[in-house]
C-alpha cells in the first residue's frame, strides 16, 4: 500500500476520480481517494484495506468495484451513498489516496510492519508517484476534523469518556464491525 496525501483543487469530482482511475488502471492497481478530514490515521486505512481485500479474496464483496469496497470499509458502512460522504469534495480539499495492488499481496495482516507499512510493489510506487502530480504535497493524514469524524462515525462524548482508547481506536472498531454486520 502506498499513501499519497496533499491538497487538491477539485473543480469536478467526476473528472478528478476519472483521472485517478486512469492512472490506477495504467499501473494495474486500485486507487481510492478520501477527504482527509475523515481519515484518522494510517491504521484506519490499513484496517479498511485488510478487510476489503479479504472480502475480495473470499468473493464476498459488498460493491462491484475494489476502490468502492475499500471506501465502504473505511467508512464502516454498507450503504455506498453514505460512504461517499468520506470521498473528496469540490474546492480546496485535503486528500488522502490509497494505492493498493490488491492481487499482489496476501492481505492477512502478517505483511504489515510496525509502522503500519507493507512492502510496496513497483506498480504501487509508480502509480503513487504519478498520482502525486494531482495534489499539492502536504501532510494531511491524521489532521482530521474531530467533530466531523465523531458525527460521521456516530461517536459520542459519553463513549469517549468510558473507553480507554481514543477516536482512532473507535473508528477502527467501526471498520472492523462492518465484517460482523454481514
């Protein structure tokens, strides 16, 4: 998995997504863009990709598209229209894009390093390098909007008060629970 982050000036979401798809297709990878305001950390993305690629391997996908499958898991939702709220929006948008070679790795979680990374394939590296040209480079991963995340993932202050973990732990729990809700 490669993660590309930055800020994009998006006039037309469809055109942006189409351009991203063309780059991904040309390298044989999947690329999924997120509004960085809803992505709490790299582990959030990793959990979503683990679960989505496991569903792909078992032929148990919710969606017909690999990128949408990753988005559904990242959002912790089965409804595509609700998950798209986590996608990019028009105007100046902080963006995190996951680039994944879903066919190349055994996504059982054993390949992840301590820092949440996994050995990257040449296809992932090349696609990510090309995708970087769509963004103004800036660290945005982990710079999420607390209020938006809590609202989107339905995390209450009461829940935060009674748990040992923080928002990122609760978000990863929501991602993991999507598997259970089948």
